[in-house]
């Protein structure tokens, strides 16, 4: 069984190439054209991606996160959102890798089966790295006006945070 699992990706690639050849497609030429298009997209996206990464790094390294957490904590407590998860709720829209680090710390400190651990797990699965996604995809197609998309994405994330809190109560209690 282990051999089949290790051979699965090469089997898929060979199947795709054989299928293309049977259909009369010039597989190699199509691959090269796709690679050229991929390089062009990477070059177009790079400035937007660099700006986003730089902004997230400056935000994290400037300790502005601590001020934002202190500002948001009373509101989180008021609505029943675990204040321990405020850092995760703030960093997740900005950085997926940063959110994974915060998530790992939460699980280590509170445990995966605790209420806080379950809420954090649901949050990780139901929220998105909004700013990264908008930067990459809108940058690729050169859309500059993101106003409605941003507010819709923020509302979707807020809904996900509320539902994570509510659903975790059903799961844990």
C-alpha cells in the first residue's frame, strides 16, 4: 500500500500525458506555453505580493499588534469571543503562516480538545487570508478598486468567527 501511495503522483502525471497524446494534443508544447504564462503571471503579481509581505512584516515587528489586541479585547469579551484568540483573529486575515504560528501556540497552551482549541481550529478552517488573497488575485488581473470585495470578505470572516464561537459550544459542552 505504501508503494502505491508514493507512486500516486507520477501515475497521475503519466495518465494526463497519455490522455493528451491520445487526444492528439501536443503535450510538451502545451506545457511550455503554460509555463511561459505562469512566469508572466508571477512577474505581474510580484510587486503586489512584495508590498503585502512588507506591510505584514512591518505590522508584526512594530508591535502594533499588541495595541490592536488591547483595543479589541474588551469588545471580544463583551460578545463572548475568547479573548485569548484575538491575536489569531487579527493575524489570520493578514498572514496564513503567521496564523499557523499563533494557532500552534494556542493548541500548545490550551490543548486541542479545550473550548479555546476547538474555536481556534474552526477559525483556521473557516476564515481566509483576506488581504493576501485580494493582493494576489486582484494584482494578477490589475483590479485597483477592491472596496466592496474587502468589506464582503471582512463580513464573511466576522461571520466565521461568530459561528466558530457558537459551534464550539455545541462540540465541547
